[in-house]
């Protein structure tokens, strides 16, 4: 059986889960609390990061970029990284934007301050870091608004890895109550499309101990 | 003609330059001081980031991940992202490691504190941030040592995008005098292989105003 080592509020793990589901691939999930630096996990991935995918033939694939490209090559039905080189380049540019910029400007702060500090008991969240994340999410909401002005999805007329990467990041910030939905109705409309997909509904049902998401979080009509 | 908008000390621009040269593709270079937020550049890439590649047919390709994957698909001679799915996944995992972890743990601090503060005149480098970068580079030097124990190159017996991504990051830290070469002879041996390639020699000749690299920087026998 295919197995994904993940952490429920890791945006990169979420991205891979949605990709696997969109490609109709079955998989088991194992929660890895990566900060515990479990020895058996370090044998799988010395980088000690989730996600790690173990394929049915026991191939071990760490890193969400490597995993998504691998899945797109091997399971080429329901393509998510485009049909032409130009479409692929545009999708990858957007994936990179959300994986890198959104993560480092918004979710890295939120995950570190709100989640890792709680689990590793190193004290209360740094309110300055949270304030930075709250300010940094604004241009990303504006960028998604801009991208959805022309098309229903971020990179054109169908769902791609760009939408999945963006929604994976947004969903983590939303779990932590930090998405300013009311000011960005176009982002809300786009995210509602994601929320209604079976591939996405499963991750919205995940809970982590100690943190309840806001009431609207898993609701389709939010 | 193909044109690359770049900044000489941007590691992602350096990665793309080496890839273009390894694939024997000619290109013109335009230096983009991205922090000036030039309007004509924002039309090319609203994200205001380098590198941006403009292909001879005027296709505009921002983002080094998208550019490298595009070049590998279109110009498939001298492959740099592997010949099998498993090899490709391993190469991409390492590219992601250096593009993301090395950059955010080491070069982001060095570039911000040493270069951007100088050009934007916002004061002296923050010595605490430089200290963090100096500490953070150590595990990366150890990781490259580990990877080169089995093979001459990071992902096997030939040069790949993993080596190019890693060397691009290392070369920027080296320009700024922050690579502790003496403690890591295996990394030095590996980097000497890169330095001796024609594709890499050109970037080592670049200078930016206001900053001279250390004497050993462009020397093959360092």
C-alpha cells in the first residue's frame, strides 16, 4: 500500500494529499510529529521533513516538489501540471510563489508561533511574528483576487497544482483563524470551489489536539 | 535572442545561467536591480523577482523552478534532472533542499544584511542575523560532505541540477566571504569540480559595485 508520512497542518503534506486524491490514488496516512525527530523517520528522510511518500514498491520519496513531479510523470491521467510547456511553466511559477513566498511570509510564522511553540512548550506565541504574518497575507489575498479575475482557477480554466498549492497554504492559515475572508470575496468564491471537491474535503476534517479551527473552517458555505 | 534578467548575486539567477550554459544555449544578460521596482520589469514579472527568462520567441518565463523544468523539457540534451523517475525525484529533492533550506537559512540573511541594506541605504548589517547565517551554513556543509562520500556529484556519477542549485547558493555565500572552507575539504573538492566548468567560470567573474569578493573566490585552486 502507498503510505504518506504527513503532519495535518503542514501545507506541503496537504498539497500532496490533494494531488494523490485528484489522481484517484489510494494511500494510508501516518502522522509524523517531525519536531520529535523520531529515529525511524530520520532513516526515511534525513532532512526530517514531511511529507514523505512511500510508494507500493517501497520507493521512498521525500519533498513535495519531487513528489508532485513524480506523480505527474507516473500517473499522467488528470494532469495537474499542464498540457503544454507554456502552461506548465505558468503553473510551476505559481506553485513556487505559494510554496515559497506564501509559506515563508505567512505560514512559517503562524506554524512556528502557534503550533510548534505549543507542542514543544517553549512559551507563548510571539505577537510581533503573528502581526507580521497578518500583514503579509494581504498581498497574497490581492494576488489571488487578481488571478481569478480572468479565470475561474488560478492558471486557467481547470484546476491545477497552482490551485492546490495555494489552497493548501490558505487552508492552514484558515485553520489558525488568520484569513481575512470578508475583504476578499473573489478569494472566497475560488476557495469554495476547492472546498467542495472530495479531494479537499478530507483534509478539512482533520483536527490536531489542542487546536480547534474556527466554525467556518470546514463549512462549504462560509 | 534569448535574454535573462538577473542579479549577479541572486543564487536562483546563477542556477539558471549555469543550466543555460550546460545546455549550450546562448543568451544575453540584463542586470535587474529588483529592489528598485522598475515599472518595465514589473510588466514582465509582477512578482518583481529575478530570474526572468525571455525566450527567442518572446515567451516570458519567471521563476527558476519553472525555468529549469521548462529548459529540461524543451532542450532535453545534456539532461540535468535525471534519466529515470527515481533519479529525477532524488535530484528534485536536493534542488528543493538547497533552493529552500539553504537559501532561507543562510543566503537570505546574507543578501539582506550585506547587499540590500547597502544598496537601499537602510543602515549597517544586523550582526545577529549574520551570526545566524554563519551558524546555519554548518549543517549544509556537513550535508554536502555526506552526499559526496559515495559519489563525486551530489546525486550520483554525473553533474545534475542538484549540484548546480547547491553550488549557486554556495557561490553567493562565498562571494560574501562566509563559507568555512578549511573545515570541509570534501565540499572544497566537490566545489572545485564546479568551478572548473566553463558554465560556472562566467558567473565567478561577475562583480557587483561596492563589494569585492575574497581573493580565493574565483581561483580554481583555492
